[in-house]
């Protein structure tokens, strides 16, 4: 483990507390620290990944019901970085009005947060980049927010399938102006890629 990885491990092992829940764009907390936001399709493994990064079992609630998270949740990591859990998208049973409300709230958050440093866009590695993911990537491109693709549930793929998933996601990323070229492959269950992702995110802390 190099110095950067050890510093990241210590940061994410520090205190991390829920500090705010916003259900509308008008109810966002004051900005004090740099922010990293996590977004993805419903059941892409967002809450599980946040829990794995912070070494906790229930910091972010893991739900078996797609689309359960309906608010933007803010967590203070060691008073150095804010982790932001955004509601999932692409849940088929949502009405068009609910989908529009999600887009309006997320778009407003992305445009308003001057201290938002990175968005981690979670992609289920078993399914790859889907049309709803591309729509969100286009939304992020419009707001000019730097984002990186994070493939989740890598433990459910064979080694050859992992390489293919990475290549396909990287090929999609290069088509988007605000996307980082580097794609992360992770597994919240097995711990694959967690240390590397922590190191990337820790570099954005204060």
C-alpha cells in the first residue's frame, strides 16, 4: 500500500455522519466542504458502495426495493469531504412526472453546487451502460461536472467478462465531454477496486 492509498484508507476509516436530507432543490445544505456525489440506476449498488468505501454496514441504507431512495442524502466524512447519495434513476414503475421531478432536482443540484468536485456514475457491470445511463451522462455533460464511470458488482462477472465490461464502458466514456477516461471496476461484496476508488476520491478532500 503506497502513501496515497494509506492516507485514503485513514480518511475513509474516520468519522462519517449523516448531516442532511433534501427532497427538493430548495432544501440543499450550505456548502462548506468539497463534495463527491454518487448516482446510478436504481439497484446499481450505490448504497452498498458507499458503505464499502467507508467500511460500514449501514451508513447508507441498502434497499431491496428499486427506487427506494427519494431524497439527496449528505454525509460528512471526517470534516474533510461531503459524500452525496443521489436518488436512483431508471426505475420503470415511476411515472413520467416522477421521472421529471428526479431530473429537475438532480439538474438543479448539479448546477448549484460550486464545491461539487466529482460525480461517481455507477454502472451495473453485468448490464453495462444502458440508455438511461447515457441520458444522465448527457445531463452531466451539459452541467460540465467532472464524472467517472464506476462499474459495480464485479464479483458477479468472470475475469474475461470484467475486461470486456471495462472496455465497453471506456468506449462510452470517450464520447462524453465531461467524463473521465479512467473507468473503475468495483465490488462492494468482495472489496475489488475499493482501495483504488478511495484513493481517487480522497485526492478531492480538503
